[in-house]
């Protein structure tokens, strides 16, 4: 099973350590594309802080991210599994998994990134600011930039197992499974269910969407389950205590009533 995750805006920062070595990262078919985006981002942030802040969509309070990006070539790197610290990753709790579940996480989780394309948990990269929604002056929109490279490398990474796609829309635009692979790809939508004036209403709540996806991945990793189709995944999630409705084209709705 290959699990596709979005990154988080929140990131840990390494105090010391070696900088990123692009040739050591997984998915080596992305190396040249990573180098091109890294070079452009570093040069943009080093040359013109105002322009870089506008391109990256940074508020005045986040202007320090420009200087951080300018130093990406020499900044200490840390494993991606320790880098991302947002709501999904807090709920996933990688550091508290038992050894077998951590091993499964290293094998199956792939984090998408506007800067790196996609990385595995063991890939060492520095903290950065560059979302998939960014449009760089040279590379253009990053989702469109990464798409042909992802089309080349990700089918092989997916192998013949299930693909569980938990990415947000901006990151999902960077790669869409096609053909036979699309048939064994499951996407998950988390819906809050509430009864208002006797009528059931469903809505997407961002924070709890992320937290529920993190708990869902943790439950799968802990259980060791290996469903091979979206229908089998739905059954596995029900066995793990989730309320799931199956839609078309591999879409699963996970219903949440008690938000926490």
C-alpha cells in the first residue's frame, strides 16, 4: 500500500546536521527536477525579499521564511518523518508507533511537497516554505511543473498494491493515477455529521479532517492491514472503528460525529 500525504506548513527545525544531499533522496527520478526548483527558490529569496514574499504568499509576520529559504543549501536537514508537525502529523504520532508500525510507515508513506516533489519519511531535508500552490517565475505553477515527473516515477513506487490518497486539492493536482492504477486508488473525505432541527447535515471541517486522516493512517499502520482495493479498505476501516460510506471511483467518506 502506498499512502499519499500532504505536507504541513508547520515544520521542525534542525539545530545541527548535514545539509540536504539531493542524490540521497528516494525517488531518484525526481533529482534533476528537485535541483531546478531548489536553485530557483534559493536564488529568488536571496536576491529580492519583497518579490519572494509576494511569490510565496507570505504575510508580514512570515517574512523570516524568505531568509530561511535563501539558506536552504546549507541548512541542517532532518528526516521528513520528523520535519512535518501539523495537525495530521500530530494525530499520526509517528514517534510513538511501535517498531513494526514505524517500519510500515517508512515503506508506505509518501509526503508531497512543492519543493521536493515527494519524499519518504527517511529522506533528510531542511525546513522550507514553498507550497504546491506557488507559481515560481521560471518553473511556473508547481503542481503543473511536477506532474510529468510524477507520472514517470510514481506508478513504479505504487507497485501493484492499493494507493490511499489523502492529499489536499493543491497537492493532488501534482499527480493523478491513471488507468489500472486509478482503479485501485482510494480517496478519503472526512465529513462532520450533525443534526440541525431534526435534519442531518454534513460538512467538511479542516482541522478535524486532518486529525481524522492522521488517526486513520495510524490505525492502518498499527493493525498491519494490507487491503488491496478501495472496497477492502472500506471494510478494514470499519473493522478499525471508523464509520465509512463508499462512493464512486474509489471515494470513501469517513463520517465523524464526535469531534476531538
